[in-house]
């Protein structure tokens, strides 16, 4: 199954390279291989983010429909989506290369701390702002948060939570 997933991802990457490359050539922009690698790392992160958003939003809506305050749904959805994020980002986006090491427990703690900035602090404050100040629907407000918290999450995960160390030479 993992092999099929790899082939599908390679096909997707080839298609995106062609389309994005064509678009960039219109503006006479070229990307180095290192820039492409970083770009596709962000694409993978964003795809996992979509699944996290769906999981979090479904839990959020479920809690609303069950009569809970919107912040309760926000917090429960946050925990479940963060666990999902850690699992997939650890395996798929921020993979260790040969000669690198990462403590998975410490990485999980750092992921919760990184997402805590946006998921436990920023997102609830934004929800209160959208719902209480701007009177945006409780069902729409978390979707607006995506455009603010996703870039913050990527930077915190890439530069801190999933940072690896080179193994010491023996």
C-alpha cells in the first residue's frame, strides 16, 4: 500500500511541477531543486493540514450540535487533530534522513507546544473575535482561522518541532 501511495505522490508531484513550473516561467522565475523540495514539503504539510482541519471541524460541529459551547469543540478538535498531524507529519513530511536522529516523544511534546500557540491560544481568540465581535457564524469562524494559523504552524513545525540532529561521528 505504501508503494502505491509513493507512486501516486510521485505522479502528483510531476503534475504540480509541470503546472507550477509553467506558471513560474510566465514570470521568468526558476526554482532550484532545493526550492522545489521545500515547496513540496509545504504542499505535503498543507494536505495533512486539510485532513487536520476536517477532523477538527467535524469534532467542532459535533460538539456544537450536542449543545456544547464552541470553545469546548475547539479544544477537543485541537487535541485529536494535533495527534493526527504528528503521526502524518512525522512519517510523511518531516522525515529523518540517514544519519539524523529525533526523539519521537520530545517531537510530540514540541508539536503540541507549537500547535498550542495557534490551537490553544490564537485560534480560540480568533473564534471569539469572529463570533462575538464581527458576528460571524460559529460554523464559518474556524474556517477563517485556517488562513492565519496554517503558515504559523508550518514554520513552527519545520524549524522547531521536527528539527533533526546529525548523529555524532563515531
